[in-house]
C-alpha cells in the first residue's frame, strides 16, 4: 500500500491537504502526490451546539429567558424567530464566556506565581496552603474544560480527556477541517473553483431541486378520473 507520512506540525500549518494516486506508471507501485496549500476564507462557521455549555450555571437561565420573549405572528414564524433569537444570544454568550474564562485563567496563574514568590521570602502558613490548593483546583478545572472542548471538536471521542492531550486534539481538529474543505465542485462536466463560485453553484442546485416548477403542465387525462369536491 502506498502511503504518505507527514509531521503533524506541517499538516496543521496548511488549510488544504490533498492526496492523489497517479495510476499511469510502468511500475507495479502507484505514485502518491501530496498537495498542500492555503484555501480562501470560507466565511463564518455555522452555529453548533457545544455540550460544554451544560456545565455553565447561567446556561439554562439564558435559554429560558430568551424563549420567554414574546413574538407575534403565525406559529411557524414564532418558532423560527425564537430559534434565530436564541442562536444569536447563545453566540454572544459563548463569546463573552470564552473571554471571561481566558481572563480568569490568566488571573489565576498570576495569583499562583505570586504565592510561589511569597513562599520564598516567608514561612508558609496553613492559610497559604489552603489558598494555593484552591487556586490549583480552579486552574485544573479550567485546563480540563479546555481539553474536553478540544476533544469534542477533534471528534476523537475514543480518547478520553486527560494526560495533557490538548495539543493532540487541537492538531487533529485542524487536520480534519483541512480534509473537509471543498476546493471545487463539478457540474455537468464543468469544474467550478473558488469559494463564492462553489457557494453560488450549491445554492442554485438546491434551490432548483427543492423548488416547485410553476410552468409544469397539468395532465388533463389524469385529472379527468379524479372526482371534483
């Protein structure tokens, strides 16, 4: 079997990884070509629910408060509008929580560094030991939460979080995203390239597929056998 081995640091440095097996060869081995490059910006990522949010104390309250807001209109309009509002509130809340957690982690690390410096100049008391333990547990909790989030994004659900696997999860996530990139599509024998061109082609395809054709002729012979009501 012909394979390509590449270091994960090199693989994660590129957003495009493409492997092609060249069939035309005089040898019984088939050459394998690896293409690495940079793709265009795909635009904003679609909204996805993060299971880590369940551990946040204010998560449930946010959903209830957002859903309670009154919306007038048909049942379908009310349902769609409430979902859109909830998604917007969740995105803003998740962004604020990420910044708060990041700032909190920096603050805890500074406190731990200051405690370590103070221990060098004075005798450690029982109160200092308790405080150090509390800070350490909070830092540990922050690291485990970050690692679990990276594990879920990497889709490596077979591997449990722990043992400092954050870097592995992060690299796996980047490699998986690079493989899932759509570089081009083929329509009626024509190759469409470019982010905007692929988006427009995809939108047009599903619009034609899921829309009704108003110009479709009515078969009078079939309608003749159906009783009018």
